[in-house]
C-alpha cells in the first residue's frame, strides 16, 4: 500500500513554533532579548499615552522589569523603583551593592541613570516602627524623585504610580508632587505578549514538564511535601530558571480541598499527591503547572475518573478559546459550585479557574464562574494563561491538573505537554 508523502516543509502543531533551544546562539533565531526589551517598552508607553500619562513611578518589580529590563532579588519590599517617562531615558534606583554591578552589566541603561535606593527605600518594613527614621527615609526618597523629575523636565507633571504604596504617596505629597495611582495601565499593556515573550513561555513550559518528570522519579514513601517541593525548585533552577520558584506539594488529606502549602507530612503508600511548578521563571516569565501522582500503589479507578473529569473540563473550556470569544464562553463548561460540590463559590474558589501569566503569576485574562459569567473578558491573540481544574475522588483525597496555554490566531497552543494521567511513583 503506497504511503502518503511526508514533505520537508510540512509543519506539525507541537513543532510549528520555533523553540529550538534555551541558549543564545549566532546560528539560530531564538529569543531576541534586544527586540523584546524594545517592544515591551514601546507597548508600555503606548498604553501610558492612551491613558494621558506623561511619567510613571514604578514600585512593582514586575513593572520595573517589563519597562526597563532591570530586576533585583526582591527579598524584601522596596528594593527597586523606576521613573519611566513617555519619552526619554528611564531612571532606576536599586539596591546599593547590586547597583554597582548593574552599572557594569545593564548596558542598555546609562550608568548615571542607575542610582542607589538604600537607605532611601520607603517600603523597608524594618523602618515602619521607627517614625523618625521613616520620615528621614521618606524625605530622602522624595528628594531623589524630585531630582529625577527635574532632570526629565517633568516637575510640573502629575506623577502616576503603579501601586498605591501609602509611605511613598505620603513622602511625595509632602514634597509637593502631584500624584495619581493607576495600576491597571501597565497590567493592560502586559496582557498581550510579544513574539519573544511567547517564546520565553514555550521554554518555561518545557522546563516545568521536565520538573514533573524528575519529580515522578524522586517521590517515594518517607519524603515530605517540603522535601519534594524543594527538589522541584532545584530541578527548575538546574534547567535554567531564575532563583524564584516556589513549588508546592499537597498529599493525602491535604489534596481535598487543596491546602496549597507544603508541610512536613511524609508520603505514605496509597497517598494521592499533586504538585504545582509555580513561579519557575525563565528570563522572568513564570510558570503554573499541576500534575497528580500516586505513591507506590496504582491509582484507584475513582482517582482515574476524577482526573478524566478535570481534563475534560479543561478541554471543554479550551474548545471556546480563540480571539473574540470571552472568559464567560470558557467557564460556562465548568460545574456550578453549589450544586456540584455543595459549597458557596467562595469556598471552592480556585478549583476551576484560568489566570494570566507574565512577569508575575496573575493577570489578564482571568476566568472564574464567580464573576466571569456576569463580567466576561475578551480573549485576544497573544494572551498567555494557566488553566486548572480540581475534583474529589471520594476517599478524602483529590486530584488537580493545570496547563499553560497561548492564544493563537485561530485557537490555542498548549505549552505544557507531559501526560495528564496519574503517574505511580517512584517511576522506574
């Protein structure tokens, strides 16, 4: 029997996207960092112009990174901020010692525009109980922002903040700076991703799949939820993620309802457990990716049936996923909390949702029966989100599945590919 020809130029859904590797190289077109920095800033400024904003003070580290490609290890609030004008050069304040290094390495920002924030951070929790020191720091902060606005020739403009930090607003008000708070402007700018951002998500999705595969080999009786979560974070960083993952594991009775906190509970034979590769970050772009496992004992038929329901709910919602559709079109396929689980929607919040991903874990688009049916949100090409569903087994345990998805011109692209069936661990 003659076979159909398989032509060289055919493409297949899984391999239609680029994603040829994680490292930069001169022989392939991969993530173009320079282009990504440029297009993100252009998009942010377009939304600022549309909102009538001439200059923003960014306190949210994700917004600072989106507009300036600057980041720092935010182990405490207030370690960086940025003045971003609608035209001209941005000014960044960062952690003292780190800023000296950043002046050498963040070459797209003028060295003189990389400035020291410490000890001027208005958000440092250690100062909040020392009023005199806090006032000193606030005055230093306001002086620096005033000087930055003067250099940008924007002293008379309204300074728009991306978050309503009370300490910062008080300091700026005392300095006579007119302020506004508009957190939605840059959130809106980031809801549709550039081509290079989407490529970053393909890579972090692949890493999250690898983490689940490695977890399936490592998980065994006697290992605690915390040990397993720590191993997941290690594997994410081993395969190229930044030091920001915050994976968690829930097992046995902690799976129904989902506790979302890794404890010192150890795995026992017969436990169902699920794991979330959350906050694994490749060049800033975050993951959120669940799979369900069984410890030593193969899963019961009831557990398999529960996973099938969860997968069916995901793909029923995704059948509506295309530009022009809305969040309401997707969530209408999910069970009503009151009739299906016998609880108010607040009690089951998060059991069936989808949420935007980006440089932070939550944003547009967002879908939940709690409000999406009444307040639908339009789906657009280039949006990235995680979609997750959960159900009980009937033995005091539950299952959960989650995937990362990109909206394409005609539908969607799954960015996570590890099988959704329950894997018996340890995998040999």
